C-alpha cells in the first residue's frame, strides 16, 4: 500500500499560499521606493520579506514539545529537503542532530519526526494518534473511490460504524491457522510449477531477475487470493498495469487533474479496475471455491456497507499490490546477496539440505538423485534454516525504507519506555516515523550497519542483550494494532522458495557489479535502480538434480 509520506508533504505545501499573499502585499511598496534607490530598497525589501516570513509564519513551539531542528534555509528548507531527498532527508537530519524525536518547522505548520525505535513503538501503540485521517485524504486520490465511500467505511457518514475493527478480525482469521496454510499452499504450488518447468538441459533464460520475480509473485499470489478460474490477474497485461500504477502513482496524491498530470498511473489504475469489476459483478468471490477466505470474507464485509461493485473494484486495486510490493523487493535483494556470495550459498545449501533430507547421505553427498518428487516443508524453516532466515531479515532491514505516518488527535505526552523522557505532541500535527533511520543506526546494528551481514540475526551468536536491542529496533512491519498482518505469509513463502532454489538450482550470471539499491521515493521497500537489476541470468537445475519434481508442504 502506498505510504502516506507523499500525502503529508503535499498537505504541508499549502503553506506556500501564505508566502505568496505576503509577497503580493509587499510588491507595490518595493516598486515605488525602488525608483529613488533601486539597490537599497531591493535589498531592504528582501530582508523585510524574509523577516516577515520567518517571524510570522513559524509555528509556536512549547518547551515541552520535541526539540526543533532548524532548516538550513529559513521557513521552507525542510519542505525542499523532503521533496528533493525523500526518505534520505530523515537520515540527514538524524546524522546532524542525533535526537530521538524532533520538531520540523515548515512554514506556518510543523511536523514531528521520531528517529528512536522505542519511541516509534510507543507512538504506534498510542490511542491518541490516528492513521485513518490520512486514509480520508489519500484513498480517494490514489484509488479513485468516491469520498462518500471512504466516509461510509470509516463511520463518518453518520449511519455506518467504523469498519476497521471488523476488518482487523478478517485479517486475523484469514492470515492464521488453516486459512493461512491454504493461502501459502496455493501460492507455493504455482511457484513449484514454475520450478518444474525449467528446461532440464538449457535452463530458463531470464533477461531481468527482478521482473521475473515480479511476475512469479504476482501470478502465484493473485491466484491464491482471487481463485484459479476467474483470477482478474490471469492476464499478464493486468499484472503489468498493476506495477505501472505502483511505479507512477506519486502525482495522484495531489488530487488535481489525475488524467493529465498522472496519466500513466491513471490509465494503469483504470485497466486493473476494469479487470476487477466483472469479478465482483459476477460474484465470483462466492461461486468459485478456490477463492481465498480473505477475499470472500473481506468482500462480504464491504458489501454490508452497501458498496456498489464499481466502488469495490476501485478500492480493491490495493489488495494484490499490498500482498506483493514489499515482498518482491526483499526477496530479490536476499537472492541477490546470497547468490553473489558463493561461500554463503554453500552454507545455506547445506543448511537447507539438512532441513529437508535430515542425515540422508545421498542427498548431502551430491550424488545423482534420480527421478523423484522432493517436498520442501515450508513450516518451521526459519528454525531449521537460521542462516537463511537471518539473510532474509537482513535483506528486509536494508531494503525497508517505509515511513509510517500518524496524526495527533489531541494534545498528548509521549514517553520513551527506555529513557523515561516525555514529549508533548500537539493536536492536529502530523508524525512521521522513518524505518531507514532505525535500521541503519550504528549504535544498535554496529559499525557495518550500512552493509549486508548474513549473520546479523543469528541470535545464538549475539547474546541476550544484543538480541533484545536488535529485535526492538527491527520495525519493518509497523507496530501496535497496525502491524502488517501478512508478515508470516510473506516469510513462509519466501524461505520455502529460496530453500528450493538453493538445494536444486543454480542462478548463473548474476553480476554483483550490476546490482545497486535505489532510494525509495514514497517511503516503501527499495527497488534496484533501472538497469542495475543484476544482468541477464540463467536458472538451471543442478547437476544430479535434473530429474526431480518439486513441491511444497505447509
């Protein structure tokens, strides 16, 4: 789901109107006086203007509020910093200040930024901070639903209750127990089909590893969610449109002439919505037994709120996107890091072989395995393959650049559970919590925090104190009641797929010099830079393992 960082920045930009009005008022005076001494009054006019902006637009600051970080350029410096550097601007501010929490004055508004992991968790658990205010603002802009639909779902129409409590129950039921097992089994079955289709002699040529994984995840996840027979994402063109929408949705946040200023995202969104509409109109979520419990239960709940099918189609564009966006990037980076380190790959291969085959000497020796079916047990792989799990968590740590946003509902004191320090947060002020700052903090992760360390999450090697500290600072899934409900599903499918790849396949041609992580623009998981996705690769079956068929159990 798109981050609210862009929406917050767009909201703050409204302060520019005040500056423009001030300039209009000063222009006549400067124009008249400049006729007698142009240079003197030009300089004087600039000084007066800047002084006016600085003294009258800067918001009041209570001494109990978080300390102020002044912008390098008065009044609008922080806004320009956010617009130019996106999430990296928060890292720059933390490097400059080393504050756990700060106030950023931006025009006549202000913004709180929390850099400290325990404080972030305290904020996420606070009942006095709200995420729904941002939903009211950005959902109609991003997904094109009517404002009345959002008001209805959030109980702002005076008729319906807030849907969020019931929706949380749907997520909990759908992503646990038998429902989670079925979802994971269907997803992994599609992945197994892809592995089994690899040509025994030539392998599968992959021009772009990132795009190949993008297609694999989209096909397998959408089939598991929407059902086999009537999956709206069965058409590759719809999958491509979904990712086109995801990559270019930024300007939609502005909510102004979307068909013109965000045309590519607008057209892509329409294509996905057009594919979803007949699915809901024909009630395939009820009639197709292969539809996931999640889609069925979620749609039934939305129908209770009298959402027409066209509004359902608009709103549910987010579903497959949410289920794949962050998973894709972390899976890609984990594969890239492991398969460009031959020694690490051998260790993980040995670990996975032991987890799947036990002490089978034939499997461990690398002899010809003949023709048979190999079952990868997905459940419990994080325990059986601790190095693989550590690599995956490390990939998440480095790639996650999510910025969580909240709005303060009323004046409240936020207390750091570790230091005991308290800070006053004023009502109607936005709060931003950048994960990248927490995940790259050298005080927690060590001097090599900017690099990939495959053993960074091997808890038994680190000691209880370090384990406790790092677990508290590992926050890619949010916190409080808004913690990502699909994190267990993502962990299961990714570890299982990588275990199968490590045991039975080679990825030839992956070039470390052609890999580079980009910076997140909107506060999501970082993708590789275009043209630096690792180069062309060939997925081949390992020698002695050519005759095997792969399957997964959950």
